C-alpha cells in the first residue's frame, strides 16, 4: 500500500486543490467549511504522505499524476463531484479572484 492510499476522500480533494494553487481560504470556500478544517485536512495529509509543506504536497500530487492522481488509486474516487475542476481555465475563482500559488508559503 502506498502512502497516498491511506488518504481520505477529503484529504485527496484538499491536496488536489493545493496542487491547483488555491489558498486555504479558497479551499474552505470550495468545500463550504472553515479554514481551520482545511488546516486539519492538510495536517493529516502531510502526516500520511510524509511531507512538511504545501509545496512538498503539491510536488507529491504532481509527481503522481497531477489532476488525475486520485484516479490511479484504488479508492473509487472520480471527478463526478466536479471538485477536480474547482478553478477555471483562466485560473480564476468564481468571485473573479486569481488563484494563489502552491509554492507560496511553507506551512499549512
């Protein structure tokens, strides 16, 4: 079993959104939750994958298939929920704000 196989559906979703460049605040808006809940998902994903920063998490996702990395896992997750495309082609959120960079900041 690979470390990524231990992630929950929400942890996978958050990791993918980090890879897409969203900030914790943006991810909280997509998930309709609080930033603290997003930080909790990140902390557990960091622990399970053995990474320490958002950049390392984004690189992990990129190194395992990018936007489709969850499809390679045996967890049955698909993109039917639409969360894999939370950011539009122009990299803007629904409010017209430009997405952040995954490499910005090292912590949660």
